């Protein structure tokens, strides 16, 4: 693929609703990741997760920068082992704004798995298609983790940012059952946790993600709800309780506003 850019339009922002890995082949652009610049050059991999906002800026007036991209929606992973493991791949996190610099051999390995996935996508769909695609994605991500760990041995590891702390605290709040005990997650709660005023914290989140802090919390809650709805043993009331809703009907209204479907309609769409 090519970044959708031109000499006349030297920069634009992208808001990601999916996971993305870009294997960049050429120089020619600079990426802003929140308030920082992504460490980004040719022969590198950059990674983004759902909910993240990225600015791409052309440098110079030469040919458009070229990259091969692997993009997949989080819904594609539901009911697969990778859905539970995806958070382990820290290069998707806000804690990392450093590109993965590849050796020639490493680049060949990642390109090979991208080619395998592309061939499978061209193959007529059968009952093996999804599992083969997801398996290749997982192996490719495992190689990226290996290469990142190699890189961090020789390069200084980045310090956690306020945004990465917020991301981690929010995931823990939703996953640990704390919401069921303490109620819906609030902006004030997380602002206190990172020792900022709610207004300043809200401005920071907005500048980093393009969304208000409340919108970002709702995005994560909707993703957690969708994941839970794939478990047939959990009722909508149980999921509502787990996320901190006092009444199931409030959860239903929230979910429909976020996804366009009621929890029941979403479950029916999975069958």
C-alpha cells in the first residue's frame, strides 16, 4: 500500500479502529504519535491499536512513502486464543512510540508471513480460512516481540507516559472486577490516579487520542462488553454488573449508542 498523501496535502491524521502493522519500505514521512514523534525510518515496522490517533507528515516533495500493511479489526479475533493474548503485544501500547528497526533477515521473515496471509485471503473461503489467517498473524506478532526485545537490549527502553499509565489502569479496572464494586469508571478517578486535575487530564487525553477522556473510557468499555458478549454463559445483566452499570437497561442504552446494536442484537449477529 501507499500512504494516502500528496505534495499538496503534506499531512493528515488517521484514527485507527483496528490493529495495524506497517512494514515501511522507504523514507519520506514523519509520524506524530500523541504529543511525541514516532521513531520512524525506512526498513522499520510501526504498530497501532484501536482508538489511537496518528498524524502523518510528508518530508520533502519526492515520491509518496511506500509501506506494506497488515490491518485487522478486533472483532476478527473473537472466539480465538489470540483475542485473549493481544494485549501481551506491548508494541501496540501507548507505552511504546519507538519503531521496530529490522535487520535484512528479520524483514524477510515478516514479509514472508504477510505474503502467507495475503495468499490465504485470496484463497476461496472454507472452514480453515480464519484459523489459518489468525495463526499466521499470531506467529508474526510473536516474531515482532522477539525483535523488539532484541532491540531494547541495545537501545534505551522508553519511560511510561501518563497515557500508558491511564491505559493500563483502565484495562485493570475493567478486567479485575473493580467496576462491579466501585461503579462505572470516571474521568476523575483516573485523573486522581495519575495525580492530575480532571481538566488537565482531559486535555492530555484529548491531545493524545483525539477523543475526550470520557469518550476513550466508553470506547474501552464497549470493547470489553463486546468481548464478554461472546461468552454464551454470561447474561446481559452479569455483563452490565461487571462493567459497573447499576441497571441492565442503562447498559443496553450505552451499548446501542456505542455500537448501533443492542446486546441481544449483537449476539444474534455472531451466529
